[in-house]
């Protein structure tokens, strides 16, 4: 069985009116394009005059403004890259991060050309002298990596700063918990969880706890410790500085961290923990 794949090399033609040219040979409407979430989208534009001759783009700047059709608010505004100035060829590159938080929908775009004297002109997109084209943002075929959850671990209510960046604990009870974090679950499927602990001269113990209740746990008896292969349920650190990463597998509803600094030897703290499921 053969599967055919196609590469689209379609260019969008734009027109700048040259009043010195008598002929009018405007392009047909072909100004629509699609951007897929999660991948780079590169679209090329060819700038020509009203007789379909290339515009020399030396000493010119081109930019594009992409607008939400419903709100008429701009969502992307950026300069275009000049690929070949003599042939009037420019390129738009949309990065995944630029449309990551934009809901898939239809949008309008307009391309402006700026001359060396600072004057600007909107380019036509078709033979009817429209100055707007349409683009669509679609969900990508490649899953978008999920961001890690940031868990702050710096207990401001229990610490007081002293000289040289060291910290003293106000409370005799050094053990404390982070906030509870909901995690995704998949029925009858165990999920890989990854944590990254950011340590700053920390000496003590970190325990990972999970819960299977549906609502936010309200009692310590609803939590149980996570066992790390070869390490048990306690991650032990001794004046550790940097980032330590660990994996564990399970299907949980909630995760939290129990942090217990050493009462005698600890001079540092844990800055944060990243959790990704």
C-alpha cells in the first residue's frame, strides 16, 4: 500500500498599483492560506505591479497584520522576510508559540509595504482590488507538548531571611506540604509523571504524595506516598544545588509534595518543583 503525500508550494500574489503602467493585469483571488497549530507555517508572497511585473523591494519593508474576524482585534503583527528583492518575493513565518493560545478560526490579513520615505501602502489581494485576504488557524496533526505545572515551594510564612542568603525557620515543625495539584487520568491506563526539583543548597527530604479521591483531599488520610524504584518513598538531599529529575508511574487524581528540611544542617531551600504528566 502506498500513501501519497503532497508538498504545497503555492504562492500568494499581491499587487502594488503603479500609475505609470497603463496595462491592468490583476491576479485572480488566491490569497487564502492555512496555519496549523504546533508546527511552523511558512507562506510566500509575490509582490507585483498592476501589469504583473515584479516590484523591486530594495529599501522597502513589508509587514502583515492578522485580525480576528469576530472582534476585529489584531492577533499577529510582524514584518515579512524578504527572500528575493528583485523578484518581489517575501516570506511569512508563523511560529507555533505565536498561535498556541489562539482558538482555531478564520482570520483576515492585510500586507503593507513601506517605502524609504516612510510612506505606507496596502497591497491588493485580487483583481477586485480587495486589500484583505483570509487565513485559517487549524489544530495541528502533531500533538502540542503540554506545559509543566509550576509548584512554588518557598514557604514565606515559615522563613525569615538572614545574611548571605541563608534562611532560618520560624517554626519548630519543619515539615510542610505544597498545594495539591490535579493531574489527568486515563481509565485503566498508568501514566508517566515527571518531576524536576529546583534545589538551592537544600538539605532534607522530599516526599511525593498522591490521592485517588475525586474532590480536593481534605484529610491527610486521603494521601499515600509514591515509591520510587530503588529510592523508596523519600528523596534525600544533602546541600544540593541545581535541578534533580525523577519519573514515576501511576493513575492518580491529585499530587502534592511534602518537604522536610533538616533541622540542623539545612541552610537553603527548594525554589520550585515542575510537574508534567
